[in-house]
């Protein structure tokens, strides 16, 4: 192997078969970029810079391993269910609750307020964890495991605002009749609040539906910019004035930005929060600091 080839990165890696492995992963990544429609050999070859014959051989090797499948009708290739099953076993080895718990403790200690971790569950938000501050508060979700319709409360609103558009619209359609029971919601109000959150990047009100209570929340975003959860502060309205709000938002945002990329999108707490919560309760205590 020529030294110049190594320097230019054009030669195969030192390990036997590494070059083919790198090409296979290039094909896998290209398939992932076009997973919805599937890909043809010609498009894949162009995307990864390989000949069609080489891409064809790689695809058939991946099919033999169950990683790729070919649609019989369109003849397009896509990643298989087996691939996603394998991915579900990877990602962050700790669950979402375990991952986020230190952040909740830090925020509670820094702010002296109650901190909530909420995740989406169908048309609702579920409180996956909380760290109680010294001030007695009331919240829509109540204790760990409580749920509320998406759109009610700051954490739930932050999650709803950053859902994919089509999913967000379906949730709004389904939840608007449910929100009427709170007395002040209608579709125009909800859409206005959602747009406000999307512009600001957080949901925050000094006063809300619960007298004397205030809250602010930021979404925990995945790499696609969709909310997988929210960090929320629940406190007395007297503790969330305009002078303190920016500082609270910044602390929440820093933690959320750190957590987002670490969360495994296949984590059971993200997909089925109640199931994940049951498992968490069986393995770790849910008690917060002394009241």
C-alpha cells in the first residue's frame, strides 16, 4: 500500500475486510436516509459513490443477514424490521428515567422548586419522574405516574408543540373536545399557545389554570427536533416573575439539550411510558427529598 494512498484515505483500512464493511455501512446509512420510499440500486450507487455491481452485492449480503429487505412490487430496498429490532437493543444502556434523574436533582437543588419529567403517551403526557422542592404545589399530573391531556400544563404543551406536524394536528383534533372540561380552552387558544411555544422554545406562564401556581417547561428534543419529553418546573406564581423566568428557562434548556442526544428513541419509557414507569418503580425508589 502506498503511503500517499493512506494519507489521502483512498486505500482500504488495515484490518482485512474493513473496506467492504465501511461500504456496507455507507449503504445502510443511505437506506436510512430514504427509508420511507425505499431506494433503487442506481440511486444508492450514486449516493455512496460505488458502482451498481458493488452496491448490488452489498445489498444481497445484507438481505442474507436480514438487515435489508426488497419490496416485491417496487423492487426498492429498505432497512428491515430486524434491523430496527437490533437497534432497539442498542442506544443508551440506561432508561430515560435513569438518564434524566441526575438532571432533575441538579435543577431541584439549583432552583429550589419541584421539577417534573414528562413523556408522551398517545394523546396524553405522563409524569415519569419528579423531584420535589420545599414549596407545596399542585399540578395536573400530580405524582409520578399521573397523566394529563397533551396541551394542558406547561410540560404537556411543550411536548405537543414539538411533535411532527401531522401527528400534532391529529392530537389537536382529538384533544380539543377533551380540553373543554377545563373551561378556558378552545382550538384557537390552543393553536395560539402552541405557536408561542414553538417561537419561544419553551412554555411558560406566571399564572395558569391552578390558582397561585405557575410553571415553565422546555422540550427534550431528539435529533430530528421532535419532543420525546419535557423538563418542567412547578412552583408558586410569586416565584416565577419576569426577573426570574429567563434564568429558569436557561437552566432547563441546558439540561434538556444535554439529555436529548443521549436518549435512546427505542427506550420503552419513550414508546410505552406506563410500562417503563412500572419497570422503574420495581427497581428504584421514587421518593424525592424530604418535604
